[in-house]
C-alpha cells in the first residue's frame, strides 16, 4: 500500500508540474505549426537525376523570438552509390525587439531585429554552424519577409567562422477567383570565403489550397510545385566534366497538423 501511495503522490506531483509548465508555455508561445511535405521530381545534380523528399517542418513564435526547424529524408532513385540520405536544420532567433533591446515604431519598415542562429547536419558527417543577425521587413502583401546575415563555420570540413551566408525567406498569399494560393520559399547565398565555393540556392514553392477547394482541412492541405535552382551545388564548383549547376522541379503535397 505504501508503494501505491508513493507512486500516486509522484504521479500527482508530475501532473501538477506539467500543468504549471503548460500554463507558463501558454503565456509565452504565440503560435506553433507543424507540417509534412512529400516532394517528387527530377533534373537534380550530384545526387542523381530523380529523387523524392519527405520533409517534416516545425515553426513557432515566442514572446522572445522564434524557432524554425526541418528534417528531410531523401530517396535517390538512380544513384548507384547512395540510395538515400537525410538532412536537417535548426534555426532559433532571439528577438531584440520583443525583448525591448531594439524598440521599433509601428510605422517602421522593420518589424524586428534579432540574433540569428542556424545548425545544419546531414548524413556522412555534414555539419555547419551559423551565427549572425536578422531582420524582418513589413512589406505589403507578405505574411513575412526575413533577411539574415550569418558568419558560417563548416565544421565538418575543418573550417572556423571563415565564410558568410545571406538568407532570405518569405511568404506571400494571394487569391485568384475564389481559390487561395501562396508563394513562399527561401534563398541562400554562401560567399565562398571558406572551404566551399560560392553558391546560390533559390527554392520557391507555389501552392494551391486544396483543402479549401474540396472543403477538407481548409488552409491545412496544399498541392503545388517546387523549383530548386542551385549554382555550384553543395559548394562544389561546376565544370564540363562534373556539372553541379541545378534547375530541378518537383510536385508537392503538404499537410499541416
């Protein structure tokens, strides 16, 4: 009996602690979104012509900043040396505006200034750490438009913070007739001051709100396409003997939950 009473008391204590933590999280968590995207396309370079990607994403906004992270599982259909791979990034931002360190007026072009971080990790030991500053711009029609400038450390290549990277991400919803669409994506530019060659990665997506059209999970079920433009993919210089400049396209299905 004493064991049962002890176990019951322990469960009650954990439950109370969890409730208090949940209550605290409700006060600082502004929004949270998770999604799963399935992509299938072709004309990729380096890893093979055809590939499928399964991407799990998380985005959340907090009273002190925001967090974005994703994980890709990649299926290479015609790569004889590697049938699959994985890759992920974690990108936390500490808001200097929300914390009161850099106040901004309501009519400012800038919505926020932040300390920005990014951690990259992939199969085979691929790893990089990025630290820098970011800002968000208040542009008409855009849900968000973010610009980050990082010092880049390619740790898997034995480099220090030798390189720089600029990253822009955006989201713009629009309507055609009675149908909802969105165009969003990101672009990265690595300056090439470290062990990698300069490279530009531009990945826009255009998506149709399939959920609204069929009245099943409106705003949560999207169908569309992704374009993947990458010069000197993976920082490998393109040449006549080994082409690494890529212009690929994929069909996509995305579900938010």
